[in-house]
């Protein structure tokens, strides 16, 4: 496989070197959390917000200036698959669709996720596999059999 960058959201989020991210969770209320991502030197990079107790779960990822980068919507709120549809910006339009993310195995407690780029969900296997732990906020992103992010 060629060693080339995959631009899922946009080129401004790609770097040709390893980058450590620090994710901090802020509890805004009983039902709402805010996640903020920083680089190793403390520069604010991204923010993800959204309520937990809504029937249709939705999260909005924003850049440091507050502009929406991507919107994550749960496909079916009451599903074993826990499938999310990701769109560019705050759009839900078909032409702004980026990818689908779902749990690899709905019955497992460990968070393993499969990522399918574009509308290729049913056409072929996953494009990326994410494994990790939300409690330790430690994850690996795997493409084919190669770890591309950790």
C-alpha cells in the first residue's frame, strides 16, 4: 500500500509528523459535556460538544475560531450498532457526507470502531479501525495492518 495521507475532513488537519493530542473533558451540566483537544504545547485545536440525553444524539466539532468542522449524528438512536454519520460543517446534506463510524462489535464493552469513508459502507471493508479506551483517552488508528495514529 502507498504511504499517502488520507484527507477525511480537510488538508488543514493533516500533518506529516507524529502529533500528540491532549483531550480534556469539561462537564457543562448533568447532560452535556464538552471535549477540547490541544497539542502538546497547549495550543487549542478542536472542540466537540453535544448533549447526552437527547433521543437523536448529535455532536458538533468546531475549530479554534468556533466554526463547525464536522457534525456527528447517530444514525438510529436505539440500535445495537451505534452507527454515526459524519458530515462536513453543520450540514446533513448528501454532498457533504464524509464517513460512517460504527462499533466493530456491538456486544463488546471495549471501544473498537470501524470507519467507512464516503458512501462505500456496503461496497467493501472498513477504511480504518480505531481501538482504544475512553477512560484513559488512549487510541490507535489502523489502516490496513499499519498503525497510522496513536
